[in-house]
């Protein structure tokens, strides 16, 4: 297709305080640059919206730079090269890159990753893995779940595992990987009855509970009466406190996210039972997926195998159209997704 | 000496709520049993009082059984065998054992550890290590500091280290071991100007501050302006929150004690900045010294070497007389000690 002269991109219109509002985002027209030597222009097919982006909307020092006000936002995307001045990325190549939240992106080819033809990268669609899987099960959320559980958490066969946000992109994979790796019991929490059914009836969780149903500590005790060995935290707050109480001696907590706090305007309540880490010799460890890039080849091999065998499937909540990207992100923060939240740009 | 028919022992008279009072303890006369086959009777020379004993005064499930009301308390002690029916513990042997808080104890010889003759175990006192060192620098507090810093904390040369309760039995050793093991900067907190002088002028700390002097976060920033890599926590509460703020990427916190909370009647304030463990990939890990018994020979060899070379000395606060043991323990909880708090029973 010919390269368009302009394309739309979501801009941060204002920094939210607390819960973001639609007015904090603005969809604006931008020129699409022609590729310079070594560059490609990509037409985005799928955009990723992820919880960590909430942190980037605030002007605080963090592990990722904040979004600038009145500038285009960025994030994960899958797209097709439509103009190329890089010999190893001919037109038609499907790539993953980091200039999402927009229709078109021109960037150095070396900042893109080619999707293998047999894993969603065949532009004719001649295989059964969707290219969008590289934003989810085969992408950042997948590596987060795999490396967090195995490399940070040190999952051992026989461990009892609890994961919060268990119907989300990361959490749903944590539970299913734990199952495949020999966990003795897999327990999850989520926020709707439909999600609870998904966990127990489709994902193979032994038990799951809705965190709206009373004290999390009590629900967790019912779901894992003998306690847990490993907690994978996507939520923070009351979930973490309940997990510390349920962890057995030498238990581990992988602290991956604290979505319960992302919109908080006050410092959140911290676990009041933290002193239990001494008597039970617990280990709490924070993680960022970028520390685990060296493990990506092993992760991809194992996860692609599970996808092909059907032991894990690619769950997505798909929202259509660039106009709806900001709304999809707000829905994500409210737990409106099951599996990976994807914005698909229909052509 | 002949075996006496009775001896005095401290009993728990009532369970304290909050700060223990002298009336919660009672010194009572007990019969001294004659040793059965395989047993010894020990005349205690030195008793240990330790912060962990506060937890045992409450009736809560923990890693050590609680003291029973109206029963004798126990704890570390060093004594001399005065009657023996165990061939490998002749009369005159100096031993370490766990029936402290009393003048005399009769127990199986296998529950005692013989103090080596060249490390304080010569009853004639013919060497320069005090037998009481086996309750402190060569005992449980010493192993706690050594294993916590090296095995749990994974100290690396060049690390900047912060320790709270730095003038105490464990904390003072943490700082000095860190120095000997190549820490780039050693920083401590304590509760009096005299202790601060001890840390900087005698123990070789680079900086130290009195935690009464305003926000700990600010004092720590002055003492370690470039941040820290390892925090050894004896205190909990505001200290832990400040340390989480100061820890650099991939920093570690060894959670050894939370003395600020031992008398608390409400769940304590937990660190409000716990979410920083994610961005900085921090590891918080609880420890108990009993997990590290297998390392005791290596610890003893290294620490005895430091004692002999003078690189570490045996700091004690000595209180005399069994009558004063409960008072010594209460003083310990108030920070009245420098180094190991020892109760010496003068004969």
C-alpha cells in the first residue's frame, strides 16, 4: 500500500490525578515521515494497552520515562512494513515494535523485531498463531509470567501457587504455566463471576475467588487451606497482606504489579503483617521483565510449544479501531479484559 | 563445688500487653535435680537476654514456643559443669546451653556444647576470649550477623550497607563484618549520641545517625547520599520504609528483627513505599539464625580469627547478679545496651 502522509496518534492531553478520564487523552493527526536510510514505515495492525502505562501518565521518576504532555504516547505494537529502506525488512514484513498508540510509525529497522513466518509472521495468515500473540502470550506479558514464576519465584514441582489478577494477560499465564510445571495447587483471584468460571473451568485452576466477596484473607484460606508456597502479585494492597499470611515457611512472593494502587492519590496501605517475613523466612522480590531478555529464546521455544500443543491458548479481549484505544486502556484499568487487551486497527 | 539443692530461676509471672513491666517476671526458688545417666548439672556463669524473648512472652504462634506462665523461662547460657554423669563432660567443663534465666540447670549432656579450651573454654581463664563471647560475638548474635549479611544478603565487595540497631549485639557485628568484607560504605543508626560515637570512632562506620533526630529518611539520605545496596533490618517500621527508599536497583533487605514493634499492641505501620520493590527489583528476605547452623564451623573459624587479630572485639554490656536479669532484659528492649547484653552471675 502507498505510504499515507498523515496518521492518527493518541497524545497525553493532561496528566491524570487518580483515575484517568477520557479527556486526558487526545487523538491527533500527525505527519508520517518517509523512512530514512535504515528505517522502515510500519502500518500498525494491533496495539497493546498495558497497566504499566498508567504509571507513565504521571510525572514521577520510575523505570520507564513518563509520557510527555501533548506528545504521542508509545507502547507495544504489531504492524506491517509498508515502506522500507532496510534490506532485512522488506515491505510486507510483520514486526513488533514500541511505537504503538498510533496508526503509522517510522523508525529504525533495528528497533523492530521480525515475527517468524511460522509464528504469526506470515502476512497471508498461513498459520494458526495470530501476530497479536506477540503482544501477549508470546510477548512482554508472556515473558513476565514465565520468568517471574520460574526465574524470580523459583517455582518447584509440588509448590502451591496463588496469583492475583488471574484472568489478566500475565496472571492467566502464571496459573497455566504453574500447572504445566507441576504445581500441587493453583489458586487465583479475579473480579467477576465470569472470570472465576474461566479460571476453574478453562484454565485448570484448582480454586478461584472473586476478591469482591469479603475479606481476601478468608477467601484465600478457603481456596488454599494448607497455605501457599509462591504468590505472584499483580495487585498489591490487601492481596499482598493476605498472601503473606498464607505463605508457608520459605515461601516466596514475586512482586510484579500493584494495579490496586495505580490510580491511588494517597500512599497505599501496606501489609500490616510484614513481620511474618522473619518467622517464616519469606522472600519478597520485585521484578521487571526487561531484566529477563536473555531468557527470551528459551521462553519463546517453550511457550510456542505450549501454544502449538494447545496446552496454553492465546486469550485476548479485542477492541476494534484506533478511536477506541483510550477507552480500551481505561477498561483495562477497571478490569474489563480477560487475557490480553488488544486494540486491532481494522484496515 | 558441691551441687546445691535449690537454685533461683526467673519465671514468667504474667503475659505483658505492650511494654513488659517488672511485675511480669518473678524470681523463684526451684529444686536442682541430680544428673541422671548422660546428664550434667551446670552452674550458670553468664545468661543471655535477647530481643526475641519479648515475642516468647506473648501467647502467639511463632517460630519459638511461647514461655508458659508460672514456668521458668529459658534462653542462652554459659556455665560450668559441677556434676556429671556424662564421660565427655567432666566436672569443670565450660559449656553453652539453652537453660538460661536461672542459676543451675540439669540437662542431657548432648544438649550442651563444649567451649573449646583455646576459645574461652579454659576454666583457669588462660586465654583472652571470655566464655561469655559464646553468647555474643561467637554465638547466636554473631552467626546471625555473619549469615544474614553473607548468606541471605549476599554482600558483595563495593556494596553500600546500612544497618539499624547498629550498636546492638547483631548490628555492631554487621557493620564491622561488612567493613572487613569490602563494603564501600557502612552506615548505621542507633539511639544515643554515645552509640553514634562508638559506631564512627571505634567500629569504623563511615557515618551514623541518631534515629531520634528527625525523619529517618532524611538522616539516611545525608549518611548515604548515593543510596545503599544492602539493608540489614533489626528495627522495622520507619527504618524499613527509609531503607526501601534508599535502596538502589537490585538492592536487598535482610529482615532480621523489628524491635520497634515488639511491644506494639496495634499492627504496625508498614512501608508505604513498598511498590518501589518493583521498579528497583528489590529483594526483601526474612531470616532466622537456626537455618544457618550448617555454616557454624565456617563462621566460628572466621570470627575467631577476627577476634584474635583484634579486627573485631567482644563488646558487652554486663549486668551483675541473677536478681538483675529481668531489669537487664527490660533495659535491652529500651536500647540500654551497647553490644551484647550479658547477665553475669558472680559466684
